[in-house]
């Protein structure tokens, strides 16, 4: 049965060709294929952060608050990109978070501000390539984001005719705790998102320049 024996020999060869393509160095890949893979990795990391947002594991919760994974992603993206790229990333992820939670108040404003402000810190004299710098940036941006969110709640309360000072005091006393807990947890977990993404984006950028 020569036909059957020939098919047996062809299968390992086809498998070997597929493995060679799979393990082929990125430098030898077609630029469009590399770009497509880069977008797949980027989108997958965003989906990972979206799935992690409502998740609570041991050591991932403080006062009922978890890390702000989307804020961490926006900081990781914006720290080496332009002002408009940072704001665009913040807008897209803010819309995704609004779709998962509630658009009132919106998360778009907070993440757009985080993306824009982080991109302004991309000069070497402001940041360095270490976890401490990134954790510090995430800590500050988490406080900024929660402050902006609290301002939106205060404005909504006043717009609805709520003149109660007690409501405003409750909002700010609550968001003081929220901002501190979110900032601490987000800064501690920031390297998990930043480190692999930064290595990947750096590698892709070097390949594009080469």
C-alpha cells in the first residue's frame, strides 16, 4: 500500500515545517505578520485586564477594593508614547470599563487624564526603567483617577439638586479610603502587567527600527 506509507511520511514532514514556522525568530517574520501578532498580544493583554477587574484573589483586596487593572495598562502603554496615544488608549479602555460597569459617572475622563499625564512623564529625568518608578507613577495616577471620579460624583449630586453637605462629605470620606486602597494595590501589582508588555513592545520596536 504505497499511498498509505507515503501519507505517513508526509505527516511528520508537514508537522516539522509548521514547527519551524512557529519557532522562527521574530526578526525573520514578515513585518505585517509581526504587526498582526503585536496587535493580538496587545488586545489579549487588554482582555486579561478586563477579566481581572472584577476578580478577587487572596492578597488582591483591601477594604473591598481591588487593583485598577485598566489604569495599570494605560500607564504601561502611555509611559513611552505620545500625549495623544496615551489619551486615545485611556478613552478606549474607559469606554470598555463603562460597558462593564456604568457610564454614570464615566471612567473615560479618568483614564484619558491618566493616559495624557503619564505620557508627559516619558522623559528620562522623570522616570527610570525600574519597578519602583512605575509603581510610583501608578500610585499617583490611581489617586488622580479616584479624585476625578469623586469630583464627578459630587457634580452629579449637585446637578440632581442635592444640596446636602452630608452627602458631599460622605462621598469624599469614602473616596479617600478608596483612592488609598486602590493606589496601594495597583502600585503593588503594576509590574505583573508592565514588565512583560514593556519587554514585548521594546522587542517589536527594535525589530521595526532594524
